[in-house]
């Protein structure tokens, strides 16, 4: 299955979307924060990113879902900064600390092509919501240099439908988090009381574009939606509500990774409830909630490390 963006480049759609995306930077409305700063002039809003993207690291990643990592890894590109800034972020030095280097479109294109030469199965943009124009700008030179593997939009879920529509017919795989089923924890931990509704609208749009996850004969993801949900202590993530939404409003065949790796990170002095790992019982309850809701494609990892770390 040929990636979407190849045809989009050939028929001029990609060039049009680049122009539209760059226009959004002049008074930035890329994400629901709606900062309206002029990022074309290096003004900075909530995400602290100016005209060009900032990249923290990149390389083959073997710890993603099996359908992404395969044998040779997922070609991850970690963007610095974020439009969420969760208090418990496990990449705190990148999202909050700003660790990374400014990268222009030609350099980003070279990174993508370089990863493909390492036989990765996809290009996996991690935390891309605030740098959509910069990613799109890098695609034409990357395509001209031979890029031809699926693109993954690996996001925290706080995405504008209007921005996602710029990616329709370009991105092959969407991999959003749905972090919270309720507004109270979203308000406390991310300062985004509208997160649940925003994330639901975003996931609906993603599924409209790409549908349920398709894999090839080698069980490698080629197109579709893959949803991640991080199980948190004391049911704070609202797992039941998230799974019911996915099964009812998206598809019972949604590929869901119910993740067990929550551990205390960042500055949690104000949040004692977040200062512990989840228990095996909490994780099992989360899996049961997904199954009860009717989710048919549930990806869950070995929980033995939880027993080790308790």
C-alpha cells in the first residue's frame, strides 16, 4: 500500500496544504491553545516554538507497539516542547525543559530519509501537534530523496480538528493518546479542562480519515488509527469512560494499547496521588474495563515489571 503523501505530492495537494499550514503560523491557531502569536517572526506562545521545529533526538525505536516496531524499529523523531505540558510527563526534559536543537526543513527531510535507510518500518513523529507546518515543509525534499514508508502522527491528543484536516490524505497512521476521560484531572494535571472533548473530536476526525488499523502480511501497521491510554493511579485517567467512547463512538475494532508504565515523573509535589506507580490490580481492572466496553483489539504489555517495582 503506497503511503498517502506520495500521491499528495504528485497531484499538488501537499504543496497546497503546506501553504495553508504556514498561514496558520502567522497568528498561530495550530492547536486548541489558540495563542495567536506570529511564529513566522519567531514569536512564541504556550509551546515555546518559533518558526522552525526543535528536535530532541531521533532513531530506530524498538519499544513501540509491535505493529510499529516490527523487526527493525519505528523511526522516531522526538520534537521538543509540547502543547500540553502534563505535570507527570515522562519526557519532562524534552517537553518542559526544552532540550533539543533547531532543525530546518532540509535537515528534517535528511533525518527521515536517514531513518528509512536504517530499514525502519515507519517515520514516527512524536509530539507533532505544534509543528505540523514544519513537518509538511520537510516532506517534499524527503519524497524527492526517496521517502516511501508510512508516517505516524504520535500525539498527546490535544489536537485541533482544523489542523488535522490539513493532514487528510497525507498521514497514514494516527496514534493519539486519550489521557483523560474527565475534565477534573485534565484541569489539575495539564491545565486543559476541555481536553476530554477536544481529544474525542480529534480522534473522530483521525478515524474518519484513516479508519481502523490495517496491517500487512508481516503484521506491520500500514494505515489507520491506534489509540494509547495510560492507566493512572486511583482511576484518575477515567479508563472506563475512554473505552466506552472508543467502542461506542469510534469502533469496537479500534486498536487500543492500554499502557501500564505510569511512574512518577516531573514536579509532583502538589499531587501526592500521582507519587506512586499503579498496582497490578489497577492495571487488570483497566483491561477488564476495555473488554467490558467491547474493545476487540486490545494491546497490553507484560506487567511483570510492575511486580518488580512495587
